[in-house]
C-alpha cells in the first residue's frame, strides 16, 4: 500500500512539474523556460548533421523573444549574427523561430535548449521556413563552456565530414 501511495505521489509531482514548469523568474521571458524534450528526433553525429544540413554556421545569439506563432501557440524567435559560414549561404543576420516558450498562461516545451544572449553556437540549418532557416535541433553545439567542445575541433570534424561527402 505504501508503495502505491509513493508511486501516485511521484506521478503527481512529475505531472505538476511537467505542466507547470519549475518556477523561477517568470518576468524575464527571453527564451523557453523548460528543458528541451528531444523526443522523436533521430540522434545525429556531427558528421551526419554536417552532410544533411544545407547550411552550417558559427553564430552569436543576439537575444530571444516569445511571440504568438500560431493562434495561442508560443514560438521563440532568436536573432543570430553569423561569425563564420561553413556551408551554404546565409545573410549576416537571421532569425530562427522554433515552437516553445511561455506566452501569458500558455506554455509549450521547446525541442531546443534556450539560446543564451551573446553566446556562440554552431548551427546545422535546413531550408527556409516561414520566418527563416529551419534547424536540426539535435545537433546544436554550444561553444565556450568549460570542458565543452572547442571551435577548432568542431570545425575540423565538420570539414572532414564534408570532404568525405559522397564517398562510400
């Protein structure tokens, strides 16, 4: 009986956290406020993402804001400045829009972690969507974190992958 109560209590807590978030500073909505739910995406290696992406760029986040992308559905728009274009073509500045964020009492979990203003990322991008490029959400690389990947190593890996593109 005690085990059943514990399971029910744990389930209620998980549901409450999943539907209500974990609290925090609700006033500063500049990016999605929940951890990404990467359910449904096939994991990709850097090499696979590099080959599939139409565009690859080293970018700096210039900030995010949540907008109503569809009726009553929050979308997060992040503006980026391109520092280094590795593959394809992009304007110097572009906007990436992904579903997710908090808009009033509506909350949708994003498939991406929040982009931190002024941080650098390597993005693997697909064709243009309604607002700008689409993204391979499982292949975002954040640069500059202690112990994280170094730009030189990431670019070397991408260049190796692209140079073997089309090889068996």
